């Protein structure tokens, strides 16, 4: 199974933030993933998963392959 692409997922989240929060693209891109999750109420009772260095490097590498 292929891995999901960053761009389509980001576009979907940007659209969700626009509809649910009234955010425009600059507000979406300025927010951290934790801020977006908190604004959407996804962190209630949960610790954020976080992003470690190895996952960040993997995501950056995957994005550069496009």
C-alpha cells in the first residue's frame, strides 16, 4: 500500500480548518499541528503524539521525492 501524500492531506486539513474554524490559509500554515488539533478539539483527554526528529526527517525526505 502506498503512503499518503503530504499535499492532499494538507489541503484537506486546510479546508477543514477553513470550514470549522474560519481560518484562512495563512492562519492554517502559521499554526502548529498541536494548535490545529487543539482548535479542532482533538486533544481533549489525550497527550499530543508529538513529532520527533526522525519522523520529521522522514517527512521532509518524502516531500522532496515528489
